[in-house]
C-alpha cells in the first residue's frame, strides 16, 4: 500500500467511522476522538471512552492504532491519551432506573453456581472501571449478602431505599430484609411487588451495569422484569453434564419467550485441576455448555473450573477476593471481557438512535 498523505485532515477522515463501543456511533462525531496532532511520522490524539466500556478499553485503543497504521504505513508512532468520557445514563422503562445495561443472570436449576457467577461478573466489571450495581432477585433463596459478607438492613431516606454498600458497589437483596434462617413464603403478586420496589424505590444512582441475580428455574420473575424495564439481555449459567444442560435449555427458551436476548452461556465447574499432581479431572464432564451454546446460536462466554478458593472465599463473604487469586482472576476477567465485547459488537452492528429524555 502506498503511503497516504499524513496530516490532521487525513487522520480525522481515516477515523470518521471508528465507532464508540458503547453506542456504535462515530467517535469522531461524538467528539470522543479529538486533539489530533501530526508531527512528522507521529500522530497524537485524545481518545475519550465511557466507563461502560472499561473492560475493553485496551482493545479499543489497539483497534484505533491498527486502523491508523493500516491507513498510513509510514507511521512510526501513534500516541493515544486515553481519558474518561462522561455520558450519563437515561432513565429506563416505567421504573426510571438510571442504568445503561441491565443484565439478568439465570439458570435452569439451582446448585450450578449462578449467584457466585452473578457476584463475580458484577465485581469483575467494577474492578475494570465500570459503575455497577447488583440486585438479588432470588427472593426465596438470597445468597448475595452472604457472598459479600454484609448483613445490615438498608435504611430509607427521603422515601428511597439506600442500598447496602459493598466496597463501593450498591447491593439490594431480600436477605437484608428478613432474619437469617427465616423463609419467605409469598405468592406471585407479592413477589412482583418486591422486585418492583427493589428497582423503583432503591437509590441506585447512575450505573453502567445493573446485574440481576435471578432465581433458578423458569418462574415469573423474568416476566416481571420484562414488563418493568428493557433488559439488555441474560447470561445463563450451567454445569457441563447433560442433566444440567437440559434445564439450561429451558432457561434460554424462557428468556426468549419473554423477548429477553440471551447474551451468552457460562460453563461453571468445568473440570478440576488437582493441586497435588496437576492432572485434570472432568468430574461433571467438560465442553457441554460450549457445544449447547453453538447448537442454540448463543455466544459462549467462558468456563470456570472447580476451584476450592471460590467456595472458600464465598463462604467467608469475600467473593471479591477471587480476583486477587492468580489462578481465578484470568478466567473471571475473560468472561467479563467477552460479555462487554459482545455487547459492543452488537452496538456496532446496529447502533441505537440517541435517546431524548422524557420531560
């Protein structure tokens, strides 16, 4: 390829259709690419990215550099000053919660590590730099308070519930409302009311992501959520064996029936690496979720092996510390990265129109 003319105008032209990962719209038009300067065969510019895309910031910067180096082979350096671009979320649905992406994490059955994965995804997104809230919609069996080691009862200020803070991440759960060991015995309408109150009456603040830990099975919580606000989609957690996959397929069918997009599958308890001999044992099998995801045309987000540290940290209320474990962090980070990357790809393929707030 012949060297193209290198100046501010040609650099801006080369980047005119470079997309903001959150919106899928031109980053140049949104003034997220600015301050372009050319000195000899070097280009310097400012790239503003929102905290929503924090898990893939490095990817976006790499893509921008590759775009310019492909257009201008004579380039010897591309210097990117990456800054945070502020963009407030718009109120969602009739609830009006201010969040950019609402992601439900579900499973077809209990005991597959759904709550642990919900908590891990929320922590992973937050550690990457996103603003994240976590809501425990598993009213009958709330696990989120225990996983984070918090138990205080939320306070009500100015008719708004103040969510419990877990290292800067707001949490809401029925587990904060009832004494330990007490069962919640409710019919559907009361369940609907509780979920509505958690969403509408909680002071969530402005969030990039609200992760919702769903109850296991195919109950009416998904229907309630689909009526209250537009969900970005759902992540389905399962284990590799066929008996678990049967129920995961039902969970996917449920989400699709209520028009909730399935963002991907996670295979939990995928093999055990013996710490003594280094041999891998596929206790529950391996690869079942990946194969089923391919069969159902659902993205596969990753697999998490059986690891005693996950269980020990969860039991101790220190789920966040999983990301300090060098054996666990890469796996969990990769799932968060793939999830946001898939969302960005969807935005790029069909960028949403800018929304105007309702007055």
